[in-house]
C-alpha cells in the first residue's frame, strides 16, 4: 500500500479523486477560481460529498503559457485563507499544497497539509527537507524543457527518475512518492505541445509500470484537449476532459486531479463497471 498523505492508503489498482482548489485569479480557467470563504466552503463540501479524497490548494497559477507570477506574500495570503477554511470544515481528507516555494510549503504543512505538489521538481533546496520534517507525501512532477529532439515518454521517465532519486536522497519514504508526467507543462519549441502531451498519454502504461508507483494525472480542461477538439474556451472542455481521464485511468492513473468532481466520478463509475480494470475509491 502507498501512503497518500496522513491516512489515505491506496494500491496500484485503486483510483481516487483530487479536487483543484484554485485561489489564483491568474488561472487559465477563470471559472475554477474560488476567492471568498463561502465559495471555498461550498466548493469543497460539494466535492467531498461526491467523493473527492484530496484537496489540492494552489495560490499561484502554474499555466506555462501565461504571466502568472505573483509575489510570495500574495501566494501565502491566498493559501492561508484556504487552509483556514479547510481547518474550520474539519473534513476527513488529505490536503495537498501546490507550490514551488518552501516557505509556502512550510506554512501549509503546519496548517494541516499532508502532501506536497511541486511542478518544478523541488527546485527550492529546502522543499524536500520540509516535506520530510512533516512526513508529507510528495508528488514528483516531470519538468524542464528539452532543447533537443527526444522521445517524450523517455524524457518524462528520465526526468522523473532524477526527481525520485533526489527525494530518496533527502530521506522521503519510497511509499510516499507519487509520479506526475506533467501534462500541459512541458513545451519544447520543436514539437506542438498537444502532440507532446498526447504522446505521453499514449505511454502512461509504460511509465506506470517502469516506476511501479501511484500515478497522478492532471488533464482537466487543458490546452491539448482544446487543440484536439477545436475548443479555445476551457469552460467548454469538460466532455474532452472526461474522455481523456477515463482513458488515463484505464492506462494506470491512480489520482485524477480535476475541477469537476461530480461529473468525473459519474463517468468513472461507468468506466469501472464496464472496464473492470480499476477500483474507484470514494
């Protein structure tokens, strides 16, 4: 069994839902932003009612094609607000902190977060030490931009291997490491980003079996769906998201990071019954 946060345990055949709790107005999907206490409360309560097991709190958008940088104090203020709401709700779930900054990680972990989600591959030298001090689970995310032509799946595997090694060297427990192939984040100049993402998704089974670790997939409403479907508005990409998520789960994804819990759970319940290749843990 793998340790996802404080209490959640899964095997490699189980699937859980992670809700995106986005507090950053700079987001690529404005409809996902929750700023007020009431908005956060209602959103989280509805998501957990329908089966979300993890809440991923983010205070700074990470969309690679937008100007999304905000000062650390702004990110901290947003994260603390969301964490206070979650603390008051006192729900039985895991909280992930989506940040590249060790100070934000430290504050969030001290306020109850149990998972660290860092798309930079723990570029901040203090990040993994802080995660270890709090016995947090960590998400190793593929990152960087290859300057030369490479096989996308092989690049992701090599990159994840390096990040996992870094985490193990810092004392992170093997059972607490989750892998994420970074759909939507790696954008070389020599290949269409959608083609890169689709190639990686085509190879999820291979990536999963190579590491034999829980696989997180975050593809909800992302640009490759818009490219394939001919839809520029992220608000209209839910159908494509559901299709891609079902296929990703069939190929081994264990944690599905989504904006739309009810719709995703309904789709995965049908897929679970028909495919019989995974168990949805609600």
